C-alpha cells in the first residue's frame, strides 16, 4: 500500500540542512506568516545548495556555461511559518533522465519541529551556449546517480504529487 503522508520532521532532520535562516519580517504577509511567494525561493535556494557537492556550483553558468532551469513544481503547504521561526531545507533526489532530474524539497520549521512545506521539482540541465537542454556532464550524472541511490535507501517513502515525472 502506498502512503500519502509526507515524511515527518524526525525522519527528515538527519538529512543535510540547507538555506538555514529565520523567517525575516520582510517575508511576512498580511496574515502574519511567511508569504507564499517566498516558499519557492527558499526551497530553490536549498536545492541549489544541495547540488554544489554534486558538481553543480553556484557559479556553474559563469565558470562552465551550464545551468539548471526549473521546469515544473508542485507545492504542498502543511504548516505555517511565522516571523522569527527558524527554517531549513532538506532535499531528496528521486531520479534523473539524460537531461533532467526529479527532486523533493522539504522546508522544515525548526522552531516547532514540523514540516512546513514540500515541493516537488523537475529541473533541467541547460547548455547556455544555445540555452537548450543537454545531457548531464558525465561527472555530474555519476554524482546524481550516487545521491539518488543514497536517497532511494532512506527508511521512509518518497511521497510525490503524482503529477510530475521524468520524460
């Protein structure tokens, strides 16, 4: 039987933490919590940080002429984050194709020890010389495969939306 429950804070907290920060006052909306537009930015920042040790540095576009572009997202909001709450991002890579990768990005509320949001993303490898998708460089592909295998062995299910997938 397939679960529809996302992993818990306790299951995710041992994964490496990225984009650790308190929710700034400037990110608060009229409802007194983190505005919806900032969840994607924080999660994206964490995903980018998680790719650095896989051979995708922040300056990859400038240094190598390669980039990762987001193609699709699906976001699920579970618990609000309020100004001052400590948050972090955890990333689980699910798979890759010749030119794309599939990830789950979890935004954790460290203050209340719960999962605040989950977003699922398909991102593409882009050759910036022609701004088109291109096969992953061999070293990056091997590193992605290694991380995907590590994450496949995690002791909890990777719950996806069912609306995104690799082609």
